[in-house]
């Protein structure tokens, strides 16, 4: 399925139609491992109580944050590459849209996993819009020069100077009448006023800075799967992008999203602006993520699968998640989960393989492994080309390994397996026994032991 997306994307790019679909590849465990480690640190949890704490704190919004982090990190790599033509084009598209500039700047500071200070500074330089346009600066300069020139001309004309000074004289006389102590000591009055103004300005500056830092802290508190940028950096960015009246909820609803579906919708709009057709997410090999290992943390995998199966999340579309067990084993058949996931609307099913399919898969993998080994051991010809090994050059077939196992036992044991993962574990155990006793052929009890191991470890 993912190969079909890649093929379509290549065709779309070559034809100039679009950039294809932006594919989020969560099949490699590295990204999820980083996200879960950051989440573990954020909730102040250790490996001993991870199974219980994860189920209590993990939400579907955190899963979407992992997806957002993957996309933003990939886009940052492309758009900050000085030699990338696609990156320059994407940067120009974002720069042309004020709302997109706000959104991408904020997402890059909140979600990028490996953005350094230099990359973020370069992005701010490109996307931050100046507070005043060139026209406004020119008009301000003209008004300022005119005001200074008018004041200078007025001071030279005594009548005009007296007219302008009359309100100040009247005000000073009124103060002298009401509070003569103020006018009798003008230096003390001026000094006291200056101290009061300076104190008020310092207090207001400190208060405004504290509010800006609190707003930045509140905004990044909801992102638990990424190590955040320093709070002062984010506070300065928010001051440049939004007014002081804009609250955290307002900023989140405009640029990030609050619910899982809203986050995906805003993210999809951004990638479409960059020239992609849509957003597609692939998730697999979750059991290879250290903190989702179903053997060490059986509850973590169930909690993770449960939060994926939410109607709010599944409604987005183009989400392809594959879990290493059945719906029943993952506790996805409970009434609560069925109500929240709306499996009557979403295509969710158990994937199983028949004995014949698994046997054919094992045969293909076994033959492919022998061909790869022969290719490695065979030296290349003078022109650098190596002929593919013929069928005669290959060794035994998959079924030849089980000559001492009866057909009934072979079929019975293999029928107990239902997934390629179980088959892989069984074959690993079988080859370990062959390496331990190279002169002995496999027997029925060896196969029984390997199948039992596979069923235990594939949980």
C-alpha cells in the first residue's frame, strides 16, 4: 500500500501535477521512541510504572502531536536546505500567506525534533513580517520631520510661542493654587515625578514580560512529545506574531488546533498550500518501539491502540495503522471502544494468513535469503555485473528442512500461526536450533517448541 503511494507520488512529481501525497511514515520505530521518551520525561514517569501511567495520561491528541512532529521535522529539513529547489519554492509559498507564515513558525518552534537555533533563526528571518511597512515608515518620517520643523518655526515667533505656552501657564497656576507646596519646590517635584514614571514603566515592563512568559509556558504545556525551545525564545516569537490580547486558546485554535481532528485539518491545509494533494499516515511495527513492547508493557500497547481507535481521529481519512494482534487481544471489542471508535463507519478488521499463505511466504523469504547470500559470496565479473544465481545453485527449499517431520505434524503446527510476525519468530527459533546442532535434522518436537515460542513472544 505504501509502495503504491510512492509510485503515485513519483508520477505526480514527474508530470508536474503536484507533489503527490505527503506520507507520514511511522513504521520506523525511531520517531515514536523519541516521542514516547519525551512524553515519559514530561509526566515524570520511569520504566517501572510506565505501563500504568501511560494508560492514564496518553490521549489521541498526543498521537496527533507525534504526527505533527514528524511532518514539521521533515519540512524543516527541506525548507532550511540552501541547495533544495523544492525547499525554496515551499518557503516562498509560506511567505506569501500571512496566516501560513504564523502557523509554520509556531509549529516549527513547538514540534520540530531536531531544529537547532540557527535553523530557527533563519526561518524567523525569512517569515517574520516587519511591524511596519516601508510606506508606513516613510509616512512616519515625513510626519516627524514636519512636526519638528513646525515646532522650530513656532519657537522663533514670539506670538506663536506665547499662544502655545498659555495652556501650560494656566495649568501651572491652577496647581499653584491647589497645592502650593508642589510649585514652591519644582526640582523636588520634577525628581519625584521622574522616579514615579520610571518605577511605573519598570513595573509595567516586568508585568508584560511575566505575562508573555506565562503565555508561552501555557502554550507549550500541551505539547508533551517534543522537547521544547526555551520559554523566552517562544515568548518573543509570540509577541512578534500575535497581539498581547490574544489568549492561548485563540492561538491554538488558529494555528495548532485543539482536538485531534482539528489539528489534522490545519496540518492538511498547510501541506496542501505547499503543493501536496493530501496527508497520508502509515503506522506499523509498533511492537518494535521500546516503550510499546507488548511483552514488557502489555497495557501500553492496548492504551495506544485504544486512543488510535477514536472516531474524532479516524474521521480524518487516509490513516493506515497496523497493530501486531487481534482486536479482541487489544481490548478493542469492548462496548466503550466500539462506541468511541464507530467501527460501523470505519474499515477496521483483523488481518490473518492461512497456512498455505504462510508457507508460500516462508518459501519466498527462504529462497530470497539464499540468493542474497550467494550474491554476496560470489565475486563480480570484470564488467561489474553479477549474473543472478540459478535455481540449481540454490540449496534446500523451505520444506526440505522438515524431512523428518510428518506432513500431518507440519500442517498442524503451521496452522497454529496466523501472522508473518509469528512465522518470523518461529523461523528464528528453528535456525537457532539448526546452528546449535548442524548435523541433526529438525524433528517434530523442534517445530512444536518453535511454534510455542512464536505464540508466546508474538503477544
